């Protein structure tokens, strides 16, 4: 594996550690339990931060206040910003940037990991699923180097270079976990290393990226950041969910197992 960081993570020997997940996923389209296994005492949704016009992180409640909408557990971004387009390509009342899909920003993700560590007996033995389709995972294509303005003015142009993969083809095939039409490279290691997962060859060096799946060996909780969702879902104990809801760093909302997060789930905010 390419060196992502000094994190003690390794490619799992195989995908058997995730064999328990598929049989306990289900529900209607958009349901929480299509991403997080059923059977947990409570579930919580963490909305990924947006950005204001100055690129400062903004909560969804901040956005609702600015757009005249109502923040609530099942809100959908396009409805919150008044766009009739579920992909929010046009018609948005929000002048800042949208939340990332499939990736919880570093600060809230680090805060989440701190909470999770206190609610498992095996924080040193966890599993992390990384969607195989991220370009930084499989490499390919080219990117251009950054060139200072002064050099551009002297006629020096950006140079292109191939994007190397974070994982070799052999590694991606060794521990490939298939769930709900997605395939993930499975890593194993300490929860403390989770914040050091990411693109080792980013344009500005290492670029962190939260895992798409995460759970400890004792299965005390499960975290899912579906690639098409702009929020992260967690299932766990009532105490864990309460701790997440109480953390001021996290834009967290209590949800039910069958709560829908589909594009049409927001019945309160109308574009």
C-alpha cells in the first residue's frame, strides 16, 4: 500500500470481517438501515458542513436561517437552499458552497472519532471501508501542478503528471467488501488512525478523507458515509448517540431506523 501517513492501518487479509453486515441491511429506498445495520438501540445523522461565501464552515441550521427554511432531522440540502434541482445545480438561495458528499470534513470527523473511542471495548481493532471508486484509491488520469502567479506571468505553464493509486490492484482485490451495489477496500487497525486515511498524492500533499464505512471488532457501533449522501449515519447505543448529539462540533440529528434520507424526504422545506 502506498504510504498514506504514519497510521498503523493495513489492508485486511480478506473481507470476512464485513460478512455480517449485508444480512442486516435493508428497508425502503433511502432508509437509514440501508446504510447502517439494523438492531442498534439508536441512530443519528451528522450533516456535513457547508461553507459560507468566505469558505468558513457553516452548519445546516446556519444555512436554514439564511434561506428562511427550517432545519430538522430529515432535511434535504436542495430543499434547504430553495433549489428545485435535487443535485442543487441551479436555483440555490445559498451563496456559499454545498456540503461534501461521502466525506465528513476533518474537524467534525476527528470529534466523532473521539466520541466513538469511548463507546467500544476494541478501539484498537477497527475496520474501515473505503469506496473503491474514488479516483485517489485506484489512480489513473492526470493532474496539473500548481504554478505561482509570477511564474505564469513568465510563461511557465502547469505540468501534468499521472495520478498514482493509493492502493495497488492486488491490494484492492485482496480485501474487497461488496455491499448495496458498492465495493470497498477494507482496512484494519486502530480507531486513532482513522483521521489519517486519505489521498496520499493530493495536489497539496496528503488530503484527508473520512472512511465510507467504519466499525469496531465488537460491533458496538457502525458509521456509514454513503458516497451520494451529504451526511454521515451512525448506529449505536443510546449513550453513544446522546454523546454525539451533545457534541457542539457535530451537526447531529436523531433519526429512526426507517427514516428516509432520499431526495424527496424533506416534506417541510419546499423549493
